[in-house]
C-alpha cells in the first residue's frame, strides 16, 4: 500500500495505542491465578528454581522449608540461563513470593517484541498493514496465553524480533550501497545523491545492535539460533550475493559478536557438566516414517495458529512482489522448517516449540491484509459509509479476539489446586514416596512442600520405548519402589492407561484416599 494513502489516516497512532492497551489489559486479567493454564510442568520448573534462589536470601525462614526450597531448586536441571527466574527473585524482595510477578515480566517482553515487529512490518509493507501485524501478534489467543508463562520463550521471541528488525534495516542499507556502486559506473553524481559515509556509520550501529540482540536471543535459549540465522540469511541474500556478503567485514563482525554469548554458555555448560545431557533425545529421524508424527505436528499448529490461518500465512508469500521482502520471509519459514526437523519429537508434542511461528505468520499474513486494506482504502475514498463500516468491522474483530481470551482465562480457576496439593503434602510428609502425578510431581513439590520419586506417565513410557530404552515392568517397579513407603497416584486417568501398574498396585493396602487421589501402602499387602 502507498503510505501516502491510508485507511486510518490521522487515527493511526491512536489505533496503535489502543492495540497496545488492549494487549496489556488482557494479559493482566486473572493475573493472580496459578500458572497451571499453560504447560504447568515448564512453568513450575522455573517457579521451583526461583523459589530456591529466593530462599537462599532468607536466612530467617523456617529451617526445614528453607532447606527443602533450596534443595528442590538445585535439583532441577539447568537448561537455559536463569534470567527470568532471577528477575522474579529480585522483585520478590519487594512483593514477597508471588508467581504473578513472572507473568508480568513475560508479558512485558512480548509487548516489547510487538514494538519491533511493528517497526519491521512498517519497513517492509506499509503503516496501515503494520497495524494488522501487531494486532495479530499481540492479540492472537494462543499468544495471549503463552506470553504470560513463566519460561524464557517470550523473552527469546522479543529478542529475535529485535534482531530481525535490525538486520533487515542493515541489509536494506547494504542493498542501497551495492546499488549505488553499480550506478556509479554509469553516473558520476551517484555518490552525491547518496551519502555513503553516513550510511556506513549508521550501518556499524545496526551491526552492533543486531549482534547484541541476536546474540542475547541465542544466549537466552539456544533454539533461537535457527531463527536468528534464518532471518539474517533471508534479509542479506535478498539484497546482495553470497560472494559479496562473504567479502563484507560487517557480516563477519555480526557473526562473530552474535555467536559469542551462546557459545560462551555452551562452553560453560559443558565444562560444568550440566548441559551435555540436554542435547540428547532432540532429533529422532525414525519419526519421519510415522504418520503420528505428522498428525501431532498438525495438532500443534492447530493449537498455535489454527490450520486455516497457517495455510493463509503460506499463501501470503505468493503476494509478495519485492524480492528482498520475499527472500526475508522465506528465510524465516526456512528457519522454522529446519528447527522443526531438528526438534522433531518436541515440535509434534510441545506446542510452545512453535511459538516463534506466531510472528512469522503475522508477517506473512500481512500481504493479504495489505491487499484488503488497499481495496478498503479505495472504497472509503469514494464513500464515507464504507469507512464507517470498515472501522466497525475491525473494531468488532478486535473485541472478539479479546473476548475469546477473556473467556478462556475465566473458564478455569486453578487457585484451589494449591490447597489440594498442600493437603496431600501434609498427608504423605515424613514418608518415602513414589508418585504418579500430574506434571512430574512439581505441584506436590511447590504447594505440598514434599518431594517424591516420579513414576513416568504413559507418554513418557512411549517416548523411552521409541528411543529403544526401558526395562521390564517388574524390574522397573522393584527398582523405583525399593525402600519406599507409599505410592501416591493423583493422575487417575493415566493409571488406567497403565494396566500393569494398576494390577500391581491393587496388591497393596490403601494408605489414604480422597477426591482426586489414592495412596497405596507399599509396606502392607492386601
């Protein structure tokens, strides 16, 4: 769309502010509910680590609680640098232990990412179209829920978006320099029309900025490397040849500075021995031969975007006329595909692994939105009624998106779960426990202040079987229950999916039972 023609006109900035305010408001709704609405295992993993750090700063806390909190925090494997956990712990010094603090930080990171994706969309499309991009990115239902989660992914996505904006700006300048050099062969005044000295100075600023944003994104979570590299290659190859890029010292500077933070973390993690095990079980090539892999991946895409929206995003690529923009967007999709192939198991079972797909889809849906906005602008110029109808429809869409998220957040209240797990913790405390519970026993550890040896659920058993591991049931049962007093089951549905375990436990007396749980006495047979 020609930026001189706008459907929104002087209301553009107001609409942008309204979108941001709506995005903030919906993320603050039901703020104090427990973090069980979205991948509770991952969120409680960070919560336990944060609480362990927090109690290290509380020498006057009850000794037993303090020891347990610190022990549970250190028990959790270190996967990524504990950035959001440390920010949360710092804030807890003023607020006390409140899990909603992490929600605010994650939401803030996602909103900062919104600023970058708006600037990027405005650069490669139009001002009006950029409003659609940011509205989709901020108000998509899955994005609202996921961006409130206690995990590093919202920060990672924000940094990736900052990198995309910076590297695209840099590549645009490089393209201008390259074109000016070609033109100089035929026009003596080419350099007068373009101040290359100033351009190169601004380029070095963008080189440093892109290096910092991309490098820190990879440092926050190594998965970001796929999207940083894909975005960089797409932006660069759309405006310069590979040969020219390899001869450009700014490219090498950006690569060197960008790789240092992530490389430093990997070297540190491997030297300390906590990171090596995290690289296993990520790529399982045998999955590509199984129909369930593709069905699972499609299911994850449906959760994140909706399959129809996913298809429209791919079709949006066909409407891109600009070679640099098309190359950049193809680089992003190529990055997601490479990422999905490498993390094939997780991409088909963990929907938040497709979180970076939200900004990618937002950008590739924008050409469709841009084409519609062009027609709407033309119609609005002919009729004031059309402008009013267009504004009404877009306002309705905005309200509908907010209402969808609001209904989802209101539909479940997880606060009673704290009392449930605390009751169980009081019941089993002082005993040696094996447990088949939701989320690997993390709710029991967090709200019940009780640790337990974790019995794998049926999906974990299938995963280990797929990898060729595992033992016979009896050997595994004897090993895990050795020297244990009781077997706690709160995931009653999964117990039914494990008939061998159900039969074996029926041999023991009931220690205690209640609504939602049953505890078997491993020391007493029926």
